[in-house]
C-alpha cells in the first residue's frame, strides 16, 4: 500500500479490529493487495479504489457481536444491512479527517 494511504489505514484500523466475525484487518489487507493487482492490469482511479478497499468493512465495528457470529440467515442478512448502514458515517468521518476531496475535479 502506498504511503499516501497510510493515514486512511491508521484511522480505519481501529474499526477493522473491532469487527468480530473475522479478522477484518487481514481481510482488508488482502482486498488492498487484490485491488493493487487489478489496478496494474485494468483502468481505474487508484485514489478512489484504494481508499474504498481500506474502508469497505469499517461498518462491522458497530454491528453487535451476536449478529456477526450468528448462523441464522435472517441474522446474517440483518448484520450485512447494518454493516452497510454504519459504514457510511464512519467512512465520511475518516475521509473528512484526511481532507479527502470528494470531487476530484474540485481538488487542489
């Protein structure tokens, strides 16, 4: 991962560590590595895709542990919905802290 994304990683890490369903830190490192390989071979905007890879599972930190660990399909579905709902404000907070330009056309 490039150094310019380290600040996003540092802010996201506590959220990733708080998820209990699986090792979200390890999983996210794998997603970042896969994204870097994809970016080498396909067109895409690294400045959008790498932060997305880092932040994509931060919402699990707010999902109750019993839902994350449940074997019931209704609980799993509800946990997934909550993870998506909780992720948006976390992602927004982190990107605001690093002064991420929401619209690259308007970036300095």
